[in-house]
């Protein structure tokens, strides 16, 4: 029994000694704390201009938005907002649509030509077709 107590005490003393040695070694290898500096002043954030998203209301507003996007040089990608305006706005055949052109077959074909020219990155043809669509679009 006495041998067990001696063994336990020896293990306890050895553990404490190892912890002390490890603590001293860690404190010697640790880098000294960096001097504290005053926090730099934060620059004021400017409000960013919101990017145009979604489909405008009214046929002429939709076509004007497409003309504005087609005016960029080089021509922006058709995927994204131009596709959304043409497919989900102008060609959408629903009375509740924001900018549906209705059942006008000739105008629908011109819009499909606009979409194809835009996908082919033919800027001049895209712009001229958009002007034709604008002049043939219904009022209101």
C-alpha cells in the first residue's frame, strides 16, 4: 500500500515539474507583445450606386433599357439582364406582364432577331433592330 502512495506521489511531482518546464519554455519562445497603436481612422463608406435590375414597366421603357445596354462598346453579354427583359418581359404573353408586346407576330420575330444578333455579338445589327422594334412597338 505504501508503495502505491509513493508511486502516485512521484507521478504527481513529475507531472507538475513537466508542466512548469513546458510553461517556462513556452514563455521564452513566445514573441514579445507588439506595441499597441491607436486604431486607424476608418474611411467613410460612400453609398454605391444601385445596379439596375429587373424588368422595367412599360414596353417603351423595356426597349429603352435594351437600347441603353446595347450602346455599350463592346456589346455586353446577352445572358443576364438583356435576356431577362426580352424573354421574361417583352415576349412574355401574359396580361399581367410588366412590358408584354402582346400577340404581334412581326414584332415578336424582330425581338427574336434582336436576341440572335445579340448572342452573335453583332452590335450594329442589334442596335438597328432595336430601333426598328421601338418604332413598331405599341403605345401605352
